[in-house]
């Protein structure tokens, strides 16, 4: 098999000599204090900011007065921008010599199409830097005291999208197989399909008494979390009206929950009625 070696460019040289860089940046899960210093510096200094929906205004407001700001996220009742249009916008801005921050919620490489955008830009010879962010699948359990692993019996964790239609012809996620092969799940975008996900997990042999947690708007003013058993998960989500954006955790780790009383909660809200995945 062929091997390949990757060398990073000397960073400072690149920043001085090259314009038209696209920075693919993670904004973290919501609370502006959870953004990285690097992300903040780039947002404050970029010429153009192209951002997704789940980014609180407090973060967008950090852009400089001359920065061009493009909101390519979803709008209530409207479709999000086509991916091809976002790619063209990034290419265009970069070719004009602008330094661009492409800002995505959480981490840009976790269920965010970050890989697609970078591949497109690389094909077009655009210089790119990728800046990781705190993904919601890690922040949400932390804020409610659920450790992602535990030496006493939670050694594996699977990050998985619940957005796929289970009855679609070629599903990528085999829930029945996963039911027996991991200690715990962190499910992104799972609210809409939760009934079929639970059915599949139980059909795959998961105990209906398995503990679960559902966490909405983690790290933000309106965050909420409930824990229950797998057999009650769908009713809990419906009765308590959990909405996207929510993370659902299923498995052993929920049993290791500790209290986390003193985390300072952000006062920030998500922009209203945006993400309906
Ligand atoms: C398109 S995915 C983007 C994930 C993002 N790249 C990340 O790393 O967190 C959107 C999903 O992330 C989850 N999510 C994002 N922010 C969240 C938050 N503050 N609280 C709970 N879930 C969140 C929800 O499952 C939401 O439907």
C-alpha cells in the first residue's frame, strides 16, 4: 500500500505571504466562552465570515466592522443554501484575495460537511486551515455531568447521526449491529427519527431498560436535560417537547452521571427557529 507524508506549512510565513486563505473554523456548541482563542482571533481579523445557522449572535458580533458577513444557514420555512452555492461563495471570496472564516457550529469535521468543503477548495488550489471546535456531542454530556467514558465499564462510545431515514434504500448506519457493539451512543440530529432508532436498537438486542439522556440547547440559556430508560425515551421526548438541536445519549455512561451544579451557564440564546434536523 502506498504511504504518504503530510508536512504543514510554516504558519507565520503563510499568513504573511498568502491572502485568500479559507479558515474552516469550529464555533463550539453555543456558549461563546467555549470558542477557541484561535477561532476568536480569526473571526476578529477576517475579511469575510460565512456562517451556519447554529451560531449565537454574540459570536458573529465579534467580526470587525469591515467584515462581509454571509449567513448561509437554515431559515424557518426556507431551505438552507445548496452546498454547491456555499462552495462557490467560498471560492469566489478567496479568489478575490479575501481571508475567509467559514464558521460552523461545534467542530467543523463532525456531521458538518466540512470535509466536502475542504476537498472542493483544495481541488481549486485554495489554501485552507482547519480549526477544530468543541463538538456538541462532548459539550452536552459534560454540562450535565455525564462522562463519556468510565473505567468501571464504559470503554467505547459511538458518535452517530440519527438524521438518516432508516427506511431509505441504502442506510449507512446499521443500528441493529451497533446495538451490540458499543457501550454507549452519542446521537446527533436524532429527534425526528427517534422512534425508528429505538425500535432498531431493541430489535438488535439492546435492553429496553438501558439508560438514556436527551439534552437540548446544551451550554445555552435554555438548555434542558432529562434521563430515562430506552423504553420511555420516545414518550419523554414527545411529552417534554424536546426539539432540535438536541443530543441523545444512550448507554452505560448515563449511569455514571455526576452532579455538575456550578457550571456557569451562558446567557446566550440560539437564533430562533433555525435548525430543524
Ligand atoms: C448538523 S449537526 C452539526 C454538529 C456540529 N458540527 C458539532 O460538532 O456539534 C447539528 C446537530 O448537532 C447537535 N447540536 C448542535 N449544537 C447543539 C447544542 N448546543 N445542544 C445540543 N445539541 C446540539 C444537534 O444534534 C443538532 O441537530
